């Protein structure tokens, strides 16, 4: 690809040309779920966004190592770092089962939903509990470097010392030490153990009733939530890697504290590019179960919710997510989903028609004219937009302009004699590449080659209808047409023969 890939770097606050640590290779780490409940749509949007990043990097020819973790210990209630109960331990205690049963149940459910949305699995999916020894080693390294202290069996990161030494605490999130000093933490237990309100726990002494615990030089306890990502990202990608991603809600405290920990252990930040996806809204407001403004993936598919008028397929929802840039808020409404359903079907049907154009049998131009140039310009623009911080809505806009050209060629309003075989082949390949390889869409009716069971059966029916028309058996022809109409299938007769579409 000729276009330089540009990524908006949350750490520097600007768009930058992407230059990997190792030429031709990319290391990417994305913060995965805490598996104590069913995955919600906001998570799905975030992971779908980074799936596009992963797919496009591979499409550009990079060898990508994608690491996405599973948090199965250390994430406390309210995202606190001390004094509250581990989310997984609490769920296990309430259900009177082992914490790892909770983990397995919701990890399985998470992976199933990712597969339903056609979100690629990572190359490595490490779990926090599988890296306790490495986390203990990093805590010790931070202590040895003078940026952490032990108090009553717990270990805290010293943010003031870190800020004085490196001057970068708060750079990612925009938070300042002075602001953190002013914030009240009176509602947290063990606050008096900290030297400063902004200090955070990297090892927590377990209370007697805590179910998940490991031995350490400081106490029987468990690691802090932020520590696991510092450990697992650098273990599998190296002390310095390319991309670290996650939702915007993780900027503070999670990612800010990750950076601090990596400085504390390694002397520098872990990633060169920090990427953050924005939140998913429902009818213009933040999703909230307590306010009845929340919907789960299963409810969205079945339509079993008062917030929507019917169910929507996973690919319609994925297409809907593509229509908004990953750094912008996405407002989920019934009207927007209905529009997305129409847009998704139009895109798929446009590609279906395109793939049926037979280059060998068409009378094509030997030299490109204005239409030829226009098609190539739109293809180039789609790639330019994708290379400009993964701008899927703009790339989609170019594809829809191309769908209009395809439909006009099919209907005879534009002539095949105005485009070359090279351009038509490029157009066919580009559509398939974007829809299936880059956007990760699937179609229930036909596959990436434009063929499938439904499509094959429909072609057989249309051939039977055409045979009836050729033999002037109008009764049979009309019977087929009317039966298809009852199924909301519209048959269109054109110069290239009959075609069908869903109404």
C-alpha cells in the first residue's frame, strides 16, 4: 500500500505516522474483560474496533502479534485499588462456588459473543492468575528502584517520587498530581496506609475471607488490577512494543498506572502508540441498568427488549459500529439500527452483483476513460481513509459510491465499455477485501465469492422462471414471481438476465 498509516496517539494527543519497533512486525496489546458477568455491548464495540485495527494491519502486510488479556483476579469493586472486594471473589462467594467456576463460565460466554460478532481471537489470551510469579517479580523490581513501599503486607506505588523523577504521571489522562491531592478518598479503607492519596496498590494483603490468595515476600495476598497488564504485555511483546489499546474509560487510572509501573520496573513507557475507543450510548445517554437504558447482545439479537422494535443480526450490529469512527461516541437507537440493516444489505447485494460480472464475457474498454478514473479514485480514497487512523465511516462512504456505479452498470445506465478489465478486476477484489478481510463482515445468504446455498437455490428458481418465460408459460412464470413476492423477494429483469433482492 502506498499510503502511510497514521494513528492518533492518545499519549501525545496527535496523529502520527506509524513506525513499528521492528520493521514488518507489530506488537499490539488490548485490555480484555474482567470475567465476572456477561459481556456488555460497550465491550463488544471496543473489541470490534480493535479487530478492525488488527485486520487492517494484517492486510497491509504486517505480521501482528495480538495479545488480549483475561482479568481473573485483582479487579476490585468500584475499580478501587484497596479496601473493597474482588469482583470475581464476590460473585463466587454469593453463588457459593469456586472463583474459577465464575471465570470459566463468563470467559466462555465472552469468547462465544466475540465469535458471533466475527471478532478475531487474539494470538495470545493470557490470564492474570497464570502470571502471579511474574507480577511478584515486577513488584520487587519497582521496590528495588525506589518507587514502591510496603505497609502492613500491602505494597503501594509511590506516585510523588515517580512524578518527581520522570514528570510524566498524568500525561495520558490529563490528570495532575495537585488535582489528585485534592480528591477525597475518605470512603476507602486502609487509606492511612498510603503516603499520598494518589498512590495505588500493586500488591494487596488478603483479608481472611478473601478467596483468591497467593504467597509473596510481603504477605499472602493478590496483585493489583493494573499490574497484570504491565506484566503480560511486556512478557509477550517486549519492554517496548507498538500499540496499546482499550476503552477511553481505562485512561485513568488503569492505563496511567500501567505506564507508571513500567517506568518503575523498566525505566520507560511500554507502548509507543496508545489507542482509545469511545463509549457506546443508548438513545443519547450512557447505558445504565438502573435507569432501564441498557441492552445486552442477546436481547439485541432476539429483539427481547422494550428499547428496540425487533431483533437485529450480529452482522447488522457490526456494520452499525463501522459507521462511526472508533474515537467518537456511538449512539445506539432503533432507528439507527434499522438504517444500518438497509445499508448493510445494500452493500452486500452490491458486492453480490459485482462478483457476478464476468470480465471474460463483457465488452470492456482497452483504455480507461472518466468512469475508469473515477472508480480507481474512489478505491484509492477508501484505502486513504482506512490508513488515516482507521476511518471506517469514510471508507464505507467510498464503497457506497462504488455500489451506485455497480448498480448503474448492472442496470445499463453506465456502460461496461467505459472501464478496463484491470479496473473491474481491482474493483471486485477491493470489495471482497474490504467487506470480508478488513471490515470482518459475513453474510448469511452468500459467502465472499458471491455463492452460497440460498444464492444457489435462488439462481435455480430464476433459471426455472426464465425457462417458463422462454416457452411462454406465463402462468408458471407468474406463479414463481408471486410466490417469491410472498417471501418479500423482489425479482428484477434486466439486460443481463433476472436478479433478486430482499425487500
